[in-house]
C-alpha cells in the first residue's frame, strides 16, 4: 500500500470511529459548505521588540509554538464530514513551514509533506482543503518581521513566495482565502492590542490587494476575501475584480434579527452588503457564526440562531448563479477541549441550517 492509499484508508477509518458507525458519503452538491478552522493563531496578536517592557495585559503575544492539538483538529474535521460539510478553510498563519521562508513557521509547524498528507486525508473524507492566508495589516502577525515592511520590495517578494509555496503544497487549490479584513486603527488596537498600528489607505490598499489577487491567479487559485472593505468604501463594488469570491460576513452582533432597517438593526449596513454584491454581479459565500460578540455578551444572548437565518436570507436574496455556498466561522482554536467544543457546536448548527 502506498503512502497516499494509506492516508485515504486512515481518513475513512477516522470518520467511522468519530461517528461510531461506518462513514456514509455525503450527498454530492456544488454548493460550498465550508467551515473555517484555525491551524495557526498569529492572525491575532503582537509581540514587543526585545528589551521592551510591556505589561502582559496590554498586548496579546504571538505564539512561538504550534497551539493546535492534532486530536482536536481531527475531531473537528471528522464532525464536519459527518454533518455534511464539503470544505475546510484552513487558517494557516504560522502553522506551516513555508519552504521559501522557514522563519515564518513556529516550533511544531507542519512540514509541507505533513500538510500534503492532510489535504489527501481530508479529500478522502469528502472535504476540500482550502488554504487561508490573511494579508490584512490587522491580522498579519504571522508574517513576523515582514508585517511592517509594507510597500517595500522585500514585503512583495515574501507575499509572492508564500503564495507560491501554498499553491504547490495544496496542489493548486480552487481557492485561496486572502483575508484583507478589518484593516483599521480601531481594529488593531482592539483585536491585536498592538502598539504598532499600520494601516494602508486609498491607492496603496488597492495596489496591495490587487497584487495579491493577481498573484493568486498566476498560480491557478481563485482569490477569496473578506468583503468588509465594502462597508465603508463604495468604490469597492466597481474596483474589485469579479474573479474575487466575496466572503461577505454577517454575524448579527447587534441582535437586530436580520432587519434591513437601520433604526432596528445597527448592523443593517453589513447585511445590505449581501444585496449590493448581488446587484453588482459578484459570486458570494456568505459567512455566519456561533461566536458571541461584545454586543450580544452585553445583552446576554447567544448566537446559535445566526447561521440558520443567514442560510435562509442568502437563499432568498442572492441568485443561484452568484450564491456559491456558505461558511461557518466559529472563531475558536483547536487548542483546548473547551475551545474546540465551540467548533463542534458551530458545525452542528451549520449542518442543521443546511437541511432547512
């Protein structure tokens, strides 16, 4: 038995073991049914330079070792296959030993061969593996020393190198998620608790965005982004190439019950973007969550109803030609049993929503 056949056989056995029964192949569908899982975690955080003393509570340090437990990762992927998902979007960050830049991988990062085996294992389970690299300056701590080298030859070379590496390791995947979300001063101060705020604006943001888009296409991958830049920049809908698969996300953080009325729902502008993208003819994969943001925490309400309502809204308001599927983003790591429970719960909610 060769290595690939062994990986495939082991994957099928893992699904059967996780469900307690022989694994059944999910019904074939062209609809993307994806779950976002984090192999790396350095999309959030910041580490002060050597010798600088900063109170621990004032920043979230970047990981220096891989914090993803493989047993929990396998449990989450097995549940995804069991519940009818057909895609796993893998947040890579620092968790991959990039051949061109091994300095970006932390201790315990997966080797290229290990990642290739994982892609094959997931495929045998009916799960398409899609890589995710976030190039937003709010979520690029995984780039290490290069994160603040914007608009330099070194920065563009590193971006091109890692995109080429990922395309080769994943075997030219259909998509590559490029991130590009939340690039604002406010988000860097809140999400990363960073003392080094770097935000691109105007033509520079577009230059770098389009550079990544073109590089993805050069390597045979369709770029997939987070579409929140369009919330506050109307030119997004005319300047963004149609090749970019739109990851429009709506989490109903304000608990506005999916109302499009600003007086009822302070997040209605986010929901309306789904309609605007449809109007302009973009392909979409709306993203929901079971993550509870600060607004819902304040009113004591959970988010278990979000993904079900989003699936219904998307199917009702986005044409079949442009609605390519949906994504569930629990926004939890596979590092502890408690965190992974959020992943498993999100996958279960998504599975139920897809049946509705």
